C-alpha cells in the first residue's frame, strides 16, 4: 500500500520527523507542525517529495496574502519560504498550478 505524502515526507527527511507527533495540537495542524519541525531541524528532503509538499501551500489562496490576524497562517507561510530556501532549493513560483494528491502518484 502506498504511503501518504505526509508520512513519506516525515520518514524520508534527514533527520526524520514525526508525523502527527503527540502534543502538536489538534489534527487540523499536523501538516503545519510537520513543516515547522522540518524547518527547525534543518531537514534535507529529496526534491521528489519536497516539490509536491511545498506545492500544497503555494497553491492555497491565502499563500500570497496571508491573514495577519492568524498566527498559524503567518508562521506556516514563513516556514514554507524557509524550507524552500533550504537545500535542495525549490523555486516556489515553479510550483504554481501543480496539482498534488496525498497518495501516490503525488503530482497530477
């Protein structure tokens, strides 16, 4: 059975992250916490996974105009930019319009 995108990202990051780690808040924020953990640990992630993972945020309507009253949205937006700038570098603009599924294949 194919692993979900988020589980593969957590497992294959160097150092690995924990998908849905205890104490990370409600399940609604698991993806945001995963991104934050990757940034905080300075994790390396293969482009095969990094590009679709970041495309999830780039293609959200709020990415270009985050709600300044929502601290989670502001932090996540900043984390997406930081993670994209980490090796291997990803040009966020190149991800515009990329359709992503959370199970394989990730890019459609």
